[in-house]
C-alpha cells in the first residue's frame, strides 16, 4: 500500500500476475481454493474464477471435488509454463 495525502492506494495486480501467483502456489502441491487464497493474498472468489481459466489452458486440474471442497493441482503443462515463463529460480517438483 502507498500512503499519499492521507489516502490509502493499493497497487492492483494484473491478471497475469494473479494467475502466475496461483500457479506458483500450486507448484508446492495440491491445494484447496482457500489455501491458494491465503498464500496469494487474493480473494477466494477471484482465485476460483482464475482457476477456471487455468484449468481451461490445461495448466491446472481439479484433483478432487465434493460438495464442500475442491482441490487443485498443477499439470505437466503448468509446470512447463512455470519453468519457461515465470521463474527459473524456483524449484518445481
């Protein structure tokens, strides 16, 4: 946050930044939407909407689903995307 003239301004992240942070969160293993939300500091509904995009691209997949919880994981394509585009310094299992 930036404090200017007693007003608080937050710096908004782009869709790409949000999606990359979600993918990086999933790089450490399977996660629920709430776990991803907590790690990335992104609202759970926003995480859910971006996961729809990431699943559509084939970078993430829903590993488990019930009436109460949905678990997502990174796919091989997602790992490849992270290696090539996001960070070469992060160990992806």
